[in-house]
C-alpha cells in the first residue's frame, strides 16, 4: 500500500497548462480553454471527480458526481463459455495534455487502456505548428482492449464514455438533439426535450442514414441547464453504428453514455489472440452561457483539431459542380463550364458523375472525353481554377469478364470482397453499384491503389466520394468482423475506410476531400476527421438548404457544411439573389448550368460571388454563428448571423420567404453592448448606427419589399 501511495504521489501532476488549478496530490486534470476534467484515485480506482467549464468559478458548477473513468466489460466469451472479468487498475501514464489509465485482468488475460486528451499538435501543410491547447473545445476520450489470451475472445462492446451528470440548478435541464440531414432535410430537425425523471433516449447514428421514420440523429447531444445558464455537450468520432444514451434517473442524475451502438446488448465483436479492439473516440465539453456558447467552442476545436488541415488555408471555396447538367458532361460541355467559372469568379470546377467508362471502371469515358479527363484538368488549371472529381470508389459494376483494373463482384478474384454473391443477371445503376466491404484488406488495398492512380492521372485538387462507403451488412468471413452482425460489420468497414483515406491524405497532403454519400447520409465526427467538407443533403432548393444549415450548424462548423444549389425560386433578380444566398451560409457549390443565366443574373452572380469570397468567407471560416430567427419554414422570415471572435463586426443574412410582412426585427447576438456599430446592408434593407446594446435588446429592423428576397447586412464597429 505504501509503495502504491508513493507512486501515486509522484505522478500527481496537473497535466494542463494551468498547473496551479488543482494543487492537491492524487489528482490529475486536463484542460482546454473552456473545459476542465479532473480525475482522482478513490478506493484504488481512478474516478472522475470534476467536470466543469473554466468560466465556472465555484464547485456548484461541477457536473461530475464521481464515477469510474472507464466503462470496463464485465464478461467475455471464450470457447462458448462466459468468463467473468475482474479488472485491476495498474497505473497511469501521462504526457503533455494526455493521461492514460491501464487496467488488467489476469484470467482471462486482457488489458484495457483508457486515454483522455486535451492537447495535440496540429501540423499544417507548410509546417505551421499550432497548439490548440489554448483553444476552447472538449476533452477527448479513447480506449482499447487487447486480447492477451491464446484463444479467440468474443465480447459485447461497452461504451467509450459513461458519465452520470448532475444538473446545476437541481431543476430539469433540457436535452438537445438533432436529426441528421440524411438525403433530404427532416421536418423537425432540432429536438429540445425536458430531461424529467424517467426520460430515456437512445440517439443512433449509422454510416448510411435513411430519410424515412428511421432517420438517425447526429452523434451529438447537449444537456443545457437554463436556470444556471450552463451545460455539457458530447459527441462520437466514429462512422460505424454508434449510440448516445441519455437517461434521467429517478434522482436528479442524468446518465450519458457514448460509443458503439450496443443494440440492447445483442451486438458482438471478436478478437483473435493478440488483437486489439479500438473503441470509438468520444468527446465531452462544458460551457457557461447558452447552447451556442458551447457549440462555438466545439466549432473552433473541429476546425483546428479534428478536421484535416485545409490545403492552402483558404476555406470555404466557391465551386461549380457539373451535376447541374447531370450525366451529360463531356469534353465540350466541361470546357464551356470552365470558361463560365473563370468569368464568374468561381474557384473550383468539379466534375460529378458521368465522366467514367462504367461503374467500377473508373477511367475516362472514351467517347465523352476522347483526350482523357487529364486534359480537362489541364484546361481547368490553365484558368487558375482547382479541379475536383466525383468517384464512387467503393462501387463495383456489372461488367462481364472484367479486367484486373475494374472493380466488380463478377471478377472471380474480387468476388469475396463484396457482402454477398451477386446473381448473373444483376446490373449496376447509372452511377451506383455493389459496395465492396472495406473490412476486407484486399478490397481496400485495391481501392487505395485505384485512388492513387486517379489522384495522379487526373491531377486532382479535390476528391469527392459518393454512394455507400461503409457497409452494415456483410455475410463474409475473413473481413475482420463477425458475419451479419451489422454493428461489427460497420465497425470494421469504417476502420477500413479510414485506413484508405488516412493513407491517401498522408501521400497527398494538398488534396481536398469532400464527403457526399447521397447527400449527408454519412455525417458524423469520424468522417469530419477525414473530409474537409460534407454535403448536407441532396436538397437543391433554397428553403430546405437553409433548414439543413440551421440544424447542422449546431454540431458542425459552418465552413464544413456544403450546400448544392440548383433550383430557381422565381424570375426576378431579387429571387435569384435569394437562391444564391441560401447556399452561401457555409460552403457554396453551384450545381446548375450557369450558361443558361440571363445577363442580369450573371451580373448579380458576379457581385454575390465577390461578396462571398471577400466579405462572407472570413466569418464562415472562423466566426461565431447565431441562430437569430426561428428555423426556416417558408412562411416566416428566417436568418442567421455571424460575429467575429471579438464581436467587433459581423453579418446578418435575412430571408423573407412567403411572409406577408415586409419588415422584421432581428435581435443580434455576440456584440459588445458598449460599442457602436455602423450598418451596411448590401440591398439597403436597413441602415443607421446603433450601440451593441440596442442591437442585442431592441434589435435591428429590416425591410424587404419583395417575397422570396433577402439581404446581407454587415455591421462594423463605428469609429
Ligand atoms: Zn465484410
């Protein structure tokens, strides 16, 4: 006992930059700019004793109630027998910003390592090293389990984080959760439920979400205490099936657990001797203030830490995507589109589906592109534009007698890479085929090599993936998952997909990655670690795109949220600007044949595009986004606001859809009450100079004469 006590005392260091915060021995703390988590050894085991916002000055703001820091599995199956596992805490390892707790079981011989982290170095291309330790954001938790026996071990995965949380005021806080955009925007979007005793909710998120009643939730939650104005949020950094379980006990405590989807204890995973099970990394953060005060910290953390560094540093870009003309794209049409892009000030030309020979045969279509897609890349680059390409690279096609450079379930060598056998009369759709299981090592190596070729041959600046990337159903053995266990299949396939992209990015650090997957069906914090931006949905119209943005911009930073805009809403130039601006809240991709625009529309587009790049982009890239009007419904006015970090300047986007009212007061947020702000409305819907207090209490009155019109209202601190 004495020996253990001495070791603990020697190791008792505060790991955060704020080394004085907890000076007592036997405690370890991790800290970001807004979240602190503290561990202590109690009765021989590490326990979370504090979880609070750095803005909280006193203990009553502590959310933690003391709980084991790890959710250890209490039994495993070996040779068909259930074996109880008795874990023993072995010790702590630490380095700057990271603490690892190790647990071991003697019989069966297992090891579990649980790691908490609050700092990491981010290396950008160009070797800019940035510490995000001083940034706000959550603390991360990851864990793995190693099978040290000589036999195969089967277990039901436990959660990565399980925490009881104590609301500050003792009242019922709210639980916020949001439906995924998943193909087409949901009717409801954001749910704010009262966390009354007995409340229970499981938020499931899968790798290919459905638009129907089984629609998933974003792998994110927020528990917000209105009375005490503070809260806790968390999320899962994984793209296989995951869950967040929120349960209010009969007392005030709310139990939150995050990790792999447990399917009510029915899912299993299998570990060969020596094999390691990596549990999904999860995060948890605390904040003072409103829900958006927490999400702003999360946004900065995703931008700086989670998302891959942005090649060239500029985000979001202005893009034209050839899908405005569907599958018709060919060399002549592509050149016209590129000329239009250059004339209108667009920064990237993106070829969508329609360029390839066949599904699975990812080479230029010989008749559409007789000189090869590489010539289109050259032409794009000659106009000083970036070149992007759509590839459904996990999709195998139905080509008969396929060669080795084609992905197909009809290739005898590749047959076992697919989830099941395909009948001889099976045919792929125009741009969708059979999904290869990324749990299969041979399949992912083939895909990685084909991607390497395409990136080089077609001189890509951006790679967009589409269609299903991560299977949930696969009956094969030898893919690193239990056959037909949908959670385990998705776990192995997600890890395989990550391995392909992590390697491809390592070899091509200047390549941008876009996640489409049929419009926001794969939309989580695991893919956000691989893709620079995510297409929110396959909604191409102004109103659903604004709803998509309204919902997604709570958990995800605006610059990652891509809108594909195509559908016109009316005939006037004001209607045209309304359409464009609906896609300019985040990453803007124009998905329409721009050659069909009238001279007036082209002039309007040039002006809007210049505003997007010069004035809106800095706010979208790193500003705080505020939901200042209710969720768009097509009847009432809607709008979003940005403010810079200091609250010195910002922009209000306002939209008058079909409302009969021609004026709307908007209460602004995030400003300095004492400073004066000059209003500059692009289309003249408001004017004047006001104090921050006036704008945040009485609001700014905006007037728009026409239905389906809009404005971009900038405000700057007046001299
Ligand atoms: Zn498989």
